[in-house]
C-alpha cells in the first residue's frame, strides 16, 4: 500500500519546476552589440551583487541547453537584449537575474550568459533572467 501511495505521489509531481532565482538592480554603463543575439554589457550594481564588483562585464550569448531551452529562445534573447539596450540608452536601472548558475563567473568581474529570458518574479516584477548551466 505504501508503494502505491508513493507511486501516485511521484506521478503527481511535474517533470520540470522553476524554483526561482536571484535578481539585482543594475545600471547598464556600456552596451556593445556583437550580433543580433549577442552583446557585451558593463553593469554597475545598485544592490549587493556577487563578488562585490563595482562594475561587471557580462558577455551575453545564445547557446541554450536542453533544460534552459524551456525558457530561452532566439526571440527571448533578442527581446531581452532590446530591454538591456533601452536601459543603457535611457540611463534607467534594470533588473537582471540569474536562474540557477545563470551568470557564470569567468575571471575577476567578468561573467558569461548562454541565454536570456524576460520572466515574472513572485511579486509580478518583470526581470531579464540569465541562464548558463542546465537547470
């Protein structure tokens, strides 16, 4: 009987779940277009950010994995890049988040993303989320 209950409970659990990530408020201080789906940005954190960087450089590419591909697409990447560029041009802050290990540290204050998607946080706020490693 216990095995039957456990089996039914496991079947009720969804195959994919998003537990959330972390986001920070940034000012985009530089924006360089590399291609339609990639860019290099420099950001100044307005919140406490990983590695205590006063300014960070993030290389934004589109290389989705099997699991990040559930969220990341060519369209989501282009849309997110447009939002980051608009933030740079207007001088307004934008929230950038990391889903799982979504912003990979490469060296110093340099980071890399393999995909972007605009997602809603629990409070309804829209955030550009970065994905890197499979989630």
